[in-house]
């Protein structure tokens, strides 16, 4: 009788152990699958971030070039001899760009949030950076972009009207939206030398500097996050 009870105990223990082992192995396999999925998301995210970094660098270069064009015109206005010729002035005005906005790619990040993969990230610094980039920095970028876009409407309308500028447009040229080519204009000397035009240039320069600083801060976060992504999947 005791032997029969002991046999049943052994059989029950073996069955119970088998079930526990099966659950354990299943859990390990599931964790391995989820971790693999998370790592694939991180790799895709890293590629998106690198594309955004290229976009940020191009925008910062455009803002730097625009600031130089503004300074060149204002230096001419500060000089009693007015050394810039009319073609150069009008082309400078055409090439000043302060209205380009940064549009981050947030698709992979949103997928990670919706699938729960974000919570599997082991690097807390990476989590912190991603939350900062796709929440606070993104909201700040959109708010600043909207303000600058509204100003850019004025900056484009007034000089184009005052100098009666006409241009052709090459959709295939330029980094983002194509490139303008000057075809004709009527130079308005009194407006060029006016306080209104000088002030408009100063405002454009202010926005260029303000947005350049913001984009530079974002760029630092993106470059740091790419390094953290690589560490996460090593």
C-alpha cells in the first residue's frame, strides 16, 4: 500500500514538474521572442533617427546660410556706400529661408508604445531620451514652427510685393521643396533703405537663430539616442 502511494506521489511530482518546466520554457521562449521584437524595433528606430539627423543638419545649414545672407544685406544698409548690386540683393532675399520646419519620424516609436516593446527597453537613459524627444521636444518644435511659419508668410509677402519679384521654380532642385530662380524685379530703393525692411530682416534673423538653437538641442539628443540604441541591442 505504501509503495503504491509512493508511486502515485512520484508520478504526480513528475507530472507537476513537467507542467512547471513547460510553463518555464514557454515563458523563456515568449520573453526571447518579445526581446527579439524589441531589438528589431530599436534597429528600425536607429535608422529613422539617422534620417532625422540628416534632416536636422540640412535645416541648420539652411538657417546658417540664411543668417549670412541677412547679415550681408544689413551690412550693406549700414554702409553709406551701399556696395551690393541690385541683383545680389534680390537673390539674397529669395534665398533667405526661415520657414522650413523639422518633421520627426515617430512611427517606430509609436509602434513600440502600442505593442509594449518600449517597456522592455533595459537602458533607462534610452527610455528617458525617447520620452523627452517624442513628447516635450516634439511639442516645443511644433509650437515654434507654427510661430515661424506665420512670420514667414509676412516675410515672403512684403518684399515680394515691394520689389515686384518674379521667379521660376525648379521642383527637382534644393534639399526640401525645390528652388527658385529669379526672372525679373523692380527694385524699390526707398523700401530697401527703410526701417521697415531693416526691421523685417532683424526679425527673420532672430527666428533663424532661435530655431537653429532649438534644432541644435534636438540634434544632440538624437545623436546621443542613436548611440544608446546601439548599446541596447549589443
